[in-house]
């Protein structure tokens, strides 16, 4: 989908995240930005685990939400004023310990709403741990 | 995602649909089946329109549900006993009149649950009308 | 939730529906309107059934969408210009044949978005067939 | 909905939570349990805030997930083996700082799936901050 235009690249987005969350040791790293897509990685930390030695649902939801935020910011710019209005996540299989990958794709980016598809995995993109659809309302 | 194995091809799936819905003039046509994916087309009919000359939401939901059903059947076989347990659809833009395309992708196919991503459009796949995530429970 | 104000009662809403869908034999009937809530009934018709003698998913989705539309209209007025932006439905159990009841409740009604909870049943409100959450964008 | 039977009351559920998360200073408190419903409170902590002085989305998602977990456990017992399979949350308005209330209601509790409705607020139940629908798969 070449119709999207990137306004902020990976280096710029990482700078924005570092400024916004200076004290967060487990900050997400933006690895790749292309029109309509971003890829992030969240380093693993043992505190993410739940009984059963799987990564917790809230950790995955939090990363999905963050990936959608970064995706919208990459296409709209850092002056972004947007709020998540809905998030739907399907947990597809237990997420084994390891760094968590998120690939987020724009489904639409309008004047008022943005909708993003996010896929999460630890083992391999062929073994998705979760899929989320996230809607942002852009401030008027 | 080459891990999925196709059990029924497009011709076989169209036969199953014809047998199941013999009197439905607006039957969906399965155009393409590949591991983890199917593509369907629903011929346009004026009764699908709502005020504003756009295709109605229920028409799109119905096609999304059908595409997920065909996708699961393509990978499980015609003896399928499955029920939709949830459907989430995002309406991304008004769907202009025309045949409706559905591309459905398996996100997971387990012993008990299947989760499918479905994208719908009339104008072009770069201008999606809707995205749906659909969960099937496979009968025990 | 007494904070909502009803603008159109059941009789007026039924008139609006009759005018909008004059040829639809299976029109929904608005039974009750109170602040923040409406109750509708869709008369049963054998064409709603799917294999297994249960009411089809698309029938339930269509009624849920309609109930949310009526609910918003009851509180905003007939000049309503609104579009469904998302619908999430959980199918909770098979819906046995019979008239279908829908109870819709406003969760929020803002300048730009309305969010509705809809519950559907045939047998009894203690045996829900489905629950839906529906978002409307109000035209600017 | 008097058809549900409570197996664990508020005191027992609070004990289970204390044992499960001994080091978590911001543990949720179960306030009330009745057939088909539980009410929880999460004490406020400044770390929950996001720019704009509102409670963050991940905080609300985490509480919603926890409330559904407690709700299922209240009706199934502490030997619960269940995993969240999907979560859909609608953010209805900004959540002002304060203790967060969660009211969770069973929509269905079957042999394999449980579906819960959760409503969250800080100011008042008439000013909901979010509504979530959460599905649990019960281990076989």
C-alpha cells in the first residue's frame, strides 16, 4: 500500500519515545518504518511472565497499543494528539518468553479516525501470539 | 505462511456452497484458495444499497462471516461442524456499489478455535471498506 | 442512567422505520423507549434459520445494528446522520426459533461518537443468544 | 440473573489474589460478589497517569482483564485453569484520577467458554470510562 507517506522514520520515532518515557527500562524499539507499516520490538523481562511461563496478556495489549500509537505518529508526525478509542485483541497461542515483535499496519487513516492492525509474536511471525485491531480518534 | 494445508480448492468449495444455498441468487464465488488464504467475490445487487448509495453494513458483515466460513472449510474439509463465536468488524470507509471482494487469512487454526482476518473492498484493495476478525469454535 | 433525554418515543420510531423500509415484511418493532435504552422485537421468519434449526448469525448482527441505530435516533432525533464504525458481537449460545428480542443501552453519546451495548435473545433474557458493542460516528 | 451460583465470596477471592500477587502494591480489591457479578476497586497511583492527567489505557485494560478473571473464578472456583482468548475494550471518555471501579457481569458460562461484560469508571457509574467484553477459554 504505497499510498501512505512516512513523516517520521525509525530513528526519529525512537527519539520521541525516549523523550516521552525517559525512565522506562523496557522501552519499545522501533526497528523498521515503511509506508503504512512499522515494526517494533519489546525486550524481554522476567516480570512479563505469568504462571505457566508465558508472557502476560496485559504485556501484549500494552505493546499492541504502543505499536499502533507509533504507527499513527509515523504517518501524522510528532505533534500527534490522538486517543485510543477501541482495542480488540485475539490471543492466538501462549507467547513463549523472548523479545516480543509487533508489526502494525494502517488499515485507514482519515481526518478523524485511524484504524490499525497489529500482529504480535515471540517465536516466529508464522506463530502469532496475538492480533489486535486498534482505533484512534484524532483530536479535532 | 506455508504451514497451512489446503484440503478443498476453489471448485470444490463453490460446489459445497451451491449445494448448501441452492436458491440464493447472490451466492458468493470462491475465486482463489492458497495455504492460509481464500478470496471470494459477491456479485453486486441493488438491494445491497443503503441511503447514500453505499453498500449496507449487514451485507459486508454477512460476506465477512461467509468468507471466514469458507476459509476454515478450505483447511478442515467439508465435514466441518463449526460455529461463529465472535465477529468484530471495523467499517473503514463507505463501500461504493460494485462487486464486493473479500480476502480472508487464517491467523490460527487449533483443535478448538480458528481465528480469521477478513478484508473487504469494492473499489480497490488499497481502499478497504472493512476489516473483520472472526472466531470459530470447532465442534468437539 | 437518568442523564439521557429521549427525543423520539416508540410510536415515532416505528413510524420512522416504516417510512424508511416500507417494503420490508420483517420490520423490527420498537416496543419500549426509556432514557438510555430501547427494546425492539423482530418477528420470526423461517428464512432466518440456518442448518441446525438455529437463527443465523447475520440475522442477529443485522438486528443488533438496527437496535443501535434506533437507540441513537431515539436520543438524537430523526435528522440523524450517523454511520456504524465498528461492531463486535459475541455469540453466546444457539438462538432457538422465535421472535428475537433486542435490548440496547447507551454507553456514551458524545458530539462525535456513540457507543451502544446490545443484548439479544429468543428464549429469555437470562439466556442471551448474543451481545454486541456498536460504535456510531455522528456526521460532522 | 439468579441462575449463577457463587462458589467463592469476596474475602476468599481477595485471599487468592493476595497469594497470587504478593508483591504487587496496587492489588485490586474485590468489594462485592453476587450471582453473575463482581465489583472490584483498584487503588489509584500516580504511575497510572498518562499525559493529559488521565488514567492510561493499559491500566484500564489490565483491570478489565483482572475483573473478568475474578468473575470467572468466583463462579468456577480457585482451581480455575482459564486463559483470556479475546478482549475488546471501548474507551468512552478520559478517566480522571481516582480509584478505579470495575463491575463485571457474566454473559455466559459454558463448559468451554465464558464471556464477561466489564464496565469501568472513576467518577461515577453514570460516567463510564470504558466497557470491555472478555472471553475466557476454560481448560479441557
